[in-house]
């Protein structure tokens, strides 16, 4: 299943060539860079900046490779300057856009907050598009929801890379720890951004730590 298929996206995905690997991929798997007036490579997460652009896989190692080997020169057919921290810039922008979209979804009524709401959503049909878990959530509360999700065979992915403060600011509430994002138009964009962010950070570090223990 393609990344967009889960949420009913039928719009054809345009293909671009990754400067780091030479592979042709859909834009869902790539990030765009643009050229600033002073000739510096600039991250363009929204793919809206004017002028000619270049594309690189949404993967920290490949972004670093493109910077180190000056591979963006090929995309712009001229020598360009790419910042050493380009991967970090992509990560920060993806996180900011993801939180912004989560706030928009909350205002649209597609985000439910609290452990009780999450429990109900996990047992509902259709299941939620995403579970949102604060990275600093109490382990016991998180484990209970994980066990329930497994018991009801809920396959909703979990986003757990933001702490409660970041989630609370984005959602405009206090102490946002457990939440769910319902399927819908916001979920498609949220998923696209989250899958790209996964190339730079672990989306759910608590789950990874639990598997190690």
C-alpha cells in the first residue's frame, strides 16, 4: 500500500529524482530544496518556493550525503552552497508543520484528547488514523493503551516523538498526553509529513525502548 492509500488519496503522485541516489521516486518520499537569491540551498518542505528546485530522499543519511558530496550542484546545474545542518533544518521544519497540522485538526474536531477518549477510539469502527502519545507520558498509562490496541487489533500508527508541552501548545490545551487523530482530510497530510519525519527521528522512541527491554 502506498503512503497515501491508507487515507484514500487518489491524486497521482508526481515523480522526481533524488540527487543523493539517482532514484526516481514519488514526491511523498522526497523533500524539495530551493535556491535562495544568494545561491544557498534552502529547505522547502511545502514545495512552494519559487524557482528551480532539487529533490532529496526524506532520509537524514542521504541529506547529509548530498551536502557532503555537493550533489545539489547537479540539481541546479551550478555550484551552490548547502548548509551543513540541512538535515537538522528539515527535521525542525517537519516537526513544526506536523504540530501545526495537528492543531488545525483539533480545531476541525478531528482530535480527541484523554485516555478515555483514546480507549473509545481504539475500539471504534473505523479505527483512528493515528494515536498521539506524549514522549514523557507516564509508562503505566501508555502501556495500558498499548495493550488495548493490541487486544482489539487496532493498527493505527503511534506518534510519540513530542513531549506534552509541545503537544499542549499545538492543541491549545493543558497537559496533552494521550490523543487520537480521526481519519479525514487532515490525516492524509499528517501521514505524509510523519512518514517524512521518520527519516530523521524515531516517531515513537518509547515503543523502541520497550522492545529493547
